[in-house]
């Protein structure tokens, strides 16, 4: 079981926190790629559009008579065969969003947390206690925590953090999220991640419960598989004996 130091906003160590191996253990890069791809697909506006022959400007009048001119027959000038005519099978507005299984999302979240821990870019603070809403004071706190690049702040949902929001919103390269809003994409996008102690403890507890439920659901299936293998071995032993 790994441990991580807990600091205050002055950069002083005030304690340690145990991290579960099932949450901050193995890293599944394929799952991370799928989660990021799904998140970015949902962000797409999908407003691309081309004009078909119904929408393009131009008359529907037949350009010349069908026979007698020696030229190829033709109908509307809006035909896709003509320059400035309509587009056939062109892109139309649509949503790129698709369903992503919850179990995969939770697995990707565990992998993203493990990546940040392994890279030494996961920071836990005792609490985001901001006395007054001043950007300068919060910038000093980030400097004390040695934050030099982009940073993601994760606070617990039920914590009052109006001063934190006002103090941090004018800092470039910083985003503040509640724990329930956290996605693997956010963890990978920012260089450093700062959790409040309450946020990391509740998130760890929630992810551990999901792992326990998955293990409990697999246990009956594993028992049946073991029973089938045992029966198969008995049958083979009987065949050999006979």
C-alpha cells in the first residue's frame, strides 16, 4: 500500500494518507485512450454541413430542350454534375457522442490516478482554506506547493469554496472541479493535480466499492468455472481408468 504526504497551503507537511493498491496500482493505457477519445467526441459541435441540390441556389428550369441540339441532355443547373451544383453525400450536422460503459470509465479513472501518482504529480492538501478571495494570496499558495505549469484542483462536492473559486478563476492554466465531475481526461490534461483530503478519501472509497462489487459479481462465475474444470478432470480420469 502506497502512502502520500499531505500538505497545507503553505507547503508544510501535516500528515500522510494511505492509498489503496487496487486504485493506484496497474495502468491500462488502452482504457485511457478509449476514455479520452469518448470525452473529446462528446465535445465536438458536429455543425459541419454541405448543401445538396435542394439547398444550393439556382433555377430548376431545364437549360435546353431534350433533343435536337446535339448536346448531352441536362436537367437542373443545381445537379451535382455541374460546377456550383449540390454536394452528394456530404457531411451533415450530427452528434459524435456515444455510450461509454461505466465500468470502463471507472477503470480509466483508476489508471489516470495511478499515472499521476507514478509521475509524482499528485498532491494532497489538508483543505483548501482560503481566508479571503484574493488571487495574489492563492498564487502564493501554489508557489509554496511548487506549481509551475498547469494544475487541476479537485474539491469535495459538499465543501463551501466560494473564496476558492474567486481566488483561482483568474489564474491561467488552472481549473477547479468537484470530485463527482472528475474524468480521466482532466487528470491527463493538466500537469499537476491537487486534491483536498476529503475529496481524495471519498473518491478512493467510491472506487474501492466499485472494485469490490465487481469482484463479488465475478465470484459465482468463478465457482462455476472451477466446478466445470473439476468435473472435466473426473470424466477424463474415469475414461483413462476404463
